[in-house]
C-alpha cells in the first residue's frame, strides 16, 4: 500500500507491547511494511515482547544497542516517566501514539499517586518533549470514556466531564494538557476516547468480553453482576486501530477530540448470550450463567455519539458486535491448540 502522508516516516508508540499497541503495530506493518519506522517505548509492566511477537508472527532478536528488534520494530525498554529517554525518542519521531498507561480503574483508586505519575506525568513528559523537538510531532493520545464519568447518555465531545475515578481524572487531565499545548505552541494533537475495546490479542485484558471468554474456557460459571441490563458500547480492535491510524494521518491544524466507539448499546446479558452461542457453534459445552449482586459504582448505560468522528475523521466502526465476538472467541480457541 502507498503511504498516505509522506511526512510521517517514523512513529513512536509508547505502550506498544500491550493489547492495543501490538494490534496497531501489526496493522501498520501489514499496510506499510518498512515504509514506516516504528519505535516502541514500553516498561513491560503489563504487555510483553511475546504479545508483540505473536501479533507480528515473528521472532525476537536483540541488536547491538541493547534495544530489542522484532520484524524491524525497535523496542526500547523504559518508562514514560524517564524524561531523558522520552526526549531522545521523541526527537526522532514524526508522530507519536501515546498508549502507555496504568489502565486499571480499581488500581487507580488504591494508588492514585502512582496512577497520576504514570498517566499524567508520563503524558506530560511526552507532550513537553514534542514541544521541544524540531519536528513538532503530533501526539495521538489514548483517552477513555472514563474521562467523562457519570454523565447523560449518549456521551459526546461536548458532554461536561465528571470523572468518578483517579484513572478517569488522569485521562481528562491529559486531554486538557494536549489541548492547551496545541493552542499555546501551534501543535495538532488528537485525543481519542475509546469505548470498551475487545478483540483478538486480549490474553489478559480485563475487559468484560475477554473475562467471560476466559471464564468459559476454564469451565467456570459466567457471573453477571445485577440483572445484566446494563449497557456498554463495544468497539472491535480492527476498527479501533483504524481510528488511530486515521488520527495519525489526519490533516488537522489544532487539537481534536473524538469519541471512538460503535455508537451502539449492547447489554451485558447480550454479550454472555453471544459468547455462549459461539461456544455451542464450536461444538463446546454451553457455559453456565448466573446472576450475582449488582456492583456498586457500575454505571447503568454507556453509549457514545460518534458523529464527530464520522464527519471529521472520516471514521466509523465497520465490524458488527456479532462478527467481532465470533472472531474473538475463535482467536481464544486457536490459542488453545
Ligand atoms: N483496552 C481498553 O478497553 C481501553 C479503553 C479505553 C482506553 N484505553 C487506553 O488505551 C491505552 C492502551 O490500552 P491497552 O488495553 O493496550 O493496555 P495494556 O495494559 O495492554 O497496554 C499498556 C502498555 O503500556 C505499558 N506501560 C504501562 N505503563 C508504562 C510506563 N509508565 N512506561 C512505559 N510503558 C508503560 C505496559 O507495559 C503495556 O504494554 C491505555 O492508555 C488505556 O488507558 C484502553
């Protein structure tokens, strides 16, 4: 495939060894092969070299500069809170996809200082390094609907945010810094607020889809908290990755913020029903399901208005929930062989 924008030759992906990063890199490699040089900065606190190697279907090799190379992707082992490392890598990037983060809402509540350090300070160092770099690279930032918290549905870019966890607050703070720096220093950063991401590669992802599939494969009873009528807006990995790629190549002149989701509500009961159907189709025993106590703090509805992403980013989700679940269950089954 021909490169869409010849200005973007070198992409730095922080957190590139994780669930989303590995899929993004595999997709960029499929489309552009070595027309784009991809560099990863990851502290391996969650993702690992194995996840990326598996997404790329390639072996891991070390090069002489003590970085690791997988299919020409250079992986630096380091932390986004190491300012000097960040500056060196940012100086050599035309664009940055910032995925590195502490991603657990419960952990952010248990240790808000660590969440702040990893998520807000980490983003700030990347942002400030981009400001000081001659190339003035665009940052595409992985935000979340958690930045909005409990607000009227559907949520959109103009919803008034009321985050209810330190993790949500860290994402909102990061968005505001990206906006302020874009305005103050003439940069064009983009924040993408992801819904509930699911898809192949979710070995240990804590999302509800991966959790239920893992439980079902382990012969466990699938426990639905409450009556199962609570809704979420699920986004399949391939669609999510396409939104990140389009944001990297978007010809914007100022800060942009987009809701990235399917725009459709799916109940948790429907998720379980669909997974059970896929198990039966695969000739496996139908998992048992039980209804447990409603969890305090669980929001009742979550759905995004995605019209802005459609109009400006020229993006919308193409994979139906049913198709995405079928592919995800199949991926988990393939891993067992
Ligand atoms: N998966 C989802 O459903 C979802 C939804 C909304 C937003 N997001 C955001 O998308 C991004 C990627 O999420 P993911 O699902 O791939 O998570 P993940 O945990 O699989 O990947 C995050 C990666 O960042 C690395 N990392 C963490 N802290 C780091 C640090 N301080 N320095 C360097 N590397 C660090 C981890 O080792 C891991 O490889 C995160 O910012 C997350 O908040 C994810």
